[in-house]
């Protein structure tokens, strides 16, 4: 939902295809993914079914990891590669995970962990029935991330742009900068005003940077199609 107005804010030649994962909104009756591998397989199948065109991936937080590993999965399968990877609010994947495992905490403790993220509106947190629907999905997200294991592969050939929030204490600039080791092409790092959810508070600045970088990449190539896949 956070990407719903992106099509109106990016350059006209960019078509935004936002990924709605199982367990969310229109797919609430579907079981969420708890492991990364089957999710990557499903996404790779969806990508290869798209009309042939240039691709760019954007992912925020968990989505950044998914977008990165999806690019590697497609490379392994000989599928289409993104022309640009945009990662947001997520440390580089090769860095060791130091956060404690929380996905299996008792419900009261788990809700306190959700509070710490500051990403769920107060009105939702105070809505008991809505939280009953959301908690299993959030647990599944936490489990997917907290069971992830990084395996070394050759760097991606596409450029990577990394974005972070200046007030995001969980994802410091130094850990975002390490994304540079995941590409053999260009790398850019941008720190924007806001906390972990700066993609809302600094939306216009973020979209301006993405548009500029997509435009620069487009001018380097003669292709007539560019599609941006966004993953939350």
C-alpha cells in the first residue's frame, strides 16, 4: 500500500509493479512465507512471466533483502537481471546478524517488539481484532528474516543504490555502505531525514533520487521499456 502513489511520482517511462506478499490486504487468506527460498521461487516465476523489458528492483527493510536475493536467484536460473537494485533501510546481507531472535516470543513480548519498530500506527496497535490478523503475518516476516543465512556469491553486475534514515539507529550508515561489496558496477549511498520509515517522511526526496538514477541508467541504454518492481 505504501507504493500505491509511486506511479504518479516517477518518470512516465517507469511502470511500477508493487509486490503484495501473501497474508497482506488482498491476500490475507493466504499463508505468509516463513522462509526466503520458497518466496524467491514464487517471485522468480512471476518475473519470468512478465513481458520482456528492463527491470529495476526496489526493496525496503525485509524487502531489500528479498530484492537482493531475488536478483541472485534469477541469475542462478538464467532469468532476467535487474538493471538497477535499490535497497533501503537494511544492512548489507554479508554482515553478521546480531539482533536476538524474537519471532517466537510470547504474544505480549512480541507486541512490545513491534512497538519498538515504530512502523505500525497507534490506531492499529490499539485495535485488538486487527492486531489478531496482523500478528501472524508480522511473526512470519520476523521468522523469514531471522532464519536467513547469507552465502557468498559473485557480486551483482547491476549498480546498487542504498538509502537510509539519518535517525534510524538500527541501520547505521556504515552498515548501509557495505552494500558496495555486492556489486561490480556503480554504488551510491544516500542518507535521508527520518527514522527507519523515512520512505514515508522523506518520500519526495527519495522518489526524486530514484527517478534521477533510473533516468541516468536509461540514458546509458537504448531500451524502450523500464519496469520497477517494489518489494515491501
